[in-house]
C-alpha cells in the first residue's frame, strides 16, 4: 500500500483489523505495527483509518511509552468517542502534558452531548 493505491479496500480493512487484534496480544508485534503505521500509504489512501488505528495500537500495546506519540496526529480534534477521549485525558494526566486542560474539557463536552441524546 505504500507504492500502489489501487487496493481492494475491504480486504485491506479486514487485514488491518486482524493485525490490530494481534497487536493487542503481543506487545512486541504491537510496537512493530505501530512503527509501520507511522508513514502514510500511497496517495494517503485510508489516511484517517491509518492515523486512528496507529493511535489505538499505541494505546493498547504500550500505553505509557507510546500514548503521547500515538495521540499527537489526532490533535487538536480527536475522534469523538468516549474510549479514545478518556485514554487521551489519562495519557496527558500521567505525562503532565500541557494539553490536559483541553483533553478534560473535550471529555466533559462529549459526556454533556451524549447525555442530551434520547
């Protein structure tokens, strides 16, 4: 996918999902997969998927060691889901990151918005 953007997307998405599952089971594989996802694919195909998946791999395989690097490409507008927003707050709290105030505020906003949904 680095040299040819003409891929069968459903197959690639299933493959990435399987690799993610393996990354959550094996920290060494998780780190290697995290590093592999650091560079964009050809013509930036599946860019949002790659960036979000890289964050998930970093958060699940070596939270303390990779959370800051994993979340950086998602800033300042991370995917709007509670699990990721909570991990982001926790990461910035544990690392005393200057983005902690924003991460806390985003989590409060997310909770307020979801509380209003029927």
